[in-house]
């Protein structure tokens, strides 16, 4: 499995929490891919309000509406060895930073998770884009 990680700096946010946020979302994206697919990560500055938009896009299994409605609930999982805490933690971190999170998913097509977090106007944030081929 090939993976690319890009260093990201969000000065206003807690570093360990952000690492956890990105890790949880990347794990979900990778785990959703049954055989072969891609995970695409992009990071862009936003001007109004000042912040950073992180998009994680996978070509995995996608989710039905009934699943999508429950994913933020603690202990909700469809995976055999899942704890169901990944997205609950992600949502708590986003809320702690006054950010936003949105999920779009199409069964059989894939999922896009869009996170927005505020950053300081003088942040050294670098726009980044990475695509990884995943083969399980
Ligand atoms: N990118 C994704 N593609 C498809 N389904 C997803 C994706 N992300 C989350 N899900 C669905 O949402 C459920 C909850 O995700 P969450 O990360 O909270 O828990 P988990 O991945 O099951 O377990 P854990 O993260 O604790 O190991 C998953 O079981 C899965 O059904
Ligand atoms: Mg998870």
C-alpha cells in the first residue's frame, strides 16, 4: 500500500489533536477501499473566513444514507474490528477548534470528507495535494 503524507501546519490548533483528526480520516478512507482505489488529500487556504480547507476523497465503498446519518455516533461501526470512535473523535476535535465538517458519500462510488478549520492570518500553511494509490 502506498501512502503519501504531507506536513501541515495549523498554528492555532493543537498538534496532537490535528494529527489524530487526519489519521482517523485517512484510516477510514483506506479501510473503505476493498481492493484497489485512490485516496486524495487536498489542503487549501480560505480567505473569508481565514482558515484551511482539508478534503479527503476516497474511491471506496461509500455509505448508504442510513449509515451516513449515524457515523458520528460514538461506537457506531460497520467494521468487524472497528470501535466506532474515529469520527466521534474527529467531530469533537473540529468542534473544539470552531471548525466545520461535512461528509458526502455515494454507495459504490466513494466518500468526500470536507473539514474546515480556522487559522491565524499569518499562518505558514502550505497548500498541498497528494494522491495515493491503495492496493489491499
Ligand atoms: N471513508 C469512508 N468510507 C466508507 N465508510 C466510512 C468512511 N468513513 C467512515 N465510514 C463508516 O462510518 C463508520 C464509523 O466510522 P468511525 O471512524 O467512527 O469508526 P470505525 O472506522 O468503524 O472504527 P474506528 O475508527 O474506531 O477504528 C464506519 O464503520 C464506516 O461504516
Ligand atoms: Mg474509523
